């Protein structure tokens, strides 16, 4: 019966928009730039059948199979970031030096199951 | 929340939340690199690119510009033709554990306008020493405790001079104490005869436009770059 629950495309696993503002977290007095950035996040279901658009791993395919046999004991695969990109941040350190630092994995570009 | 915040900052490679006291203007070189990196990277980007500073062609993911904390030296004995003598000190102790220094570049900036110079083609001699002993409080002693690193002539036309100090800065962060540098700028030998007639102070007037010095340092955070190597 789990297969018959209709999943609308909007509920499928995909990146959702999330703008992180450094002033919202109280970091605006030491981060020079950017003042915020579009970080995004992953949300949505990974239902049966896992289509190509859902970027599913082989593990997710097998977990879906086990979930269909035992829905209580095994959850559906999770929706997680599969491709992220970096950003650079300009900030002041405690000695008032200006620092430019490169950070990997800061923006969610693609999600998958 | 503060414990949670400090753990998150640690994950970002910061030991504590910075609280700048006298924020300085952003150095143009950092602003240029930052703006260039804002453009979306190519999709076939090598993950190792993040651990390399393309502009200087060295490994690294952190670029700092250190302000000079040294003071001018006022010698008791007047030294003819010597226009400027200054200690340079850059506090590299802020580098975090696990950071490897890969490049250090000293910049000496002038704000002069060569078109309004009374001595347009005038030359100067620049000498940069590495300080090897701690000066006693209140003494300008520059005895044997210094080692010559750079000696070069320059004309007033230069707005800024750059020197590669990577080896010295690496040594400061690994083997020996950072006792700073000593910068001297003197009227060049060619100007010596003119100094006799015009007076050395008059020839040094051109160096009054000495603005400031800074040290650009590139480091590689092993913690941040190890992760991308593992994934690759």
C-alpha cells in the first residue's frame, strides 16, 4: 500500500532555496564579505521507484527494496547533498588582520537519495 | 548557544569568534581575488583547485595580510644619507595549528607623486635586514644582531616594492623566534654629491611619502584540504 501514496513532484528530493545571512547569526561585525549567500538545503522524499532525477546511489536502491519489505524496521533513503560548491569569505581575525579563506562544500548544488 | 557556536567556528578552522577592534581597509589584492572567486567556477573544476592560490601559483587556502606593528628607529648618531630606519614586525602567531606557510610577500608602499618631485630621477638604496637579537628597551642598537636579506636600488617612480620573504617567514613559524626585520632607506651613491650641496634632508624629502608595509601570507590548512583529497 505504501506504493500507492501519491508523491507530487514538489515533494521529491531536491535543493530548496536557503539564504544564509551572516547578520542573522551575529557574525556581521567580523565577516567583511559576503554579507550572506545562497546556501540551499536538501528536502523531499526518496520514494519507490527511484528515478534517474533522484540521483540515487546503489545503496539507496537496495534500501528502498528492504524498506518495501519492512517499512517499520528500515526507513526510506534520505535526501542529501550530492554536489556542493565552495565560496571564499573575507573576514577580520582577532588581531585585525584581513583574511581571505576558501571553504569547500558551502553551497548545495544538487541533492540525491 | 555559545558552546555550539564555538564548536561550529572550530569546524570552520577558527579557534574563537573574532572581535576586531580597529578594522583596517581591505587590501586591494584580497578584494581582487575575492571578486574573481565570486564568479561561478567551471563544472569540471578540479577539487584540488580550492587548495591552491592560482594568483600566486602556490598551495594554500588562506590568504592573510598582516599589518606592520614595528616602530621607526631614531638613531642617536646622525647617519649621513640615511633617510629612514624602521623595525618591521608581523605577528604570525595568529596562524592556527596545522597551517603550513607556503608564501610570504612583503610590500612597501609609497604615496608619492613623481611628477611633482624636486628630484625626479633620484635614486635610493633599500636594505632589509632580519633581526637576530631582541633590542633592549629604549635602545636603538642595531649592532651585529642582524642579517642582510635584500639590498637594492630604486627610483622614486615606484609606488610599491615587493619582496619574497617565504623562506624567512617559514623559518619564523617552524624553527626560530620572529624578531622582525629592519628596513633602511638611504640616498643612493649617485645622490651623495648632490647631498653635499643640497643637504641630505632635502634629498630625503622624497621618501617622506613612505606610507606603510604589509606582509601577505598564504597558508594551507591541512584540516580543510585533507577532506577534499580524500574524496578525490
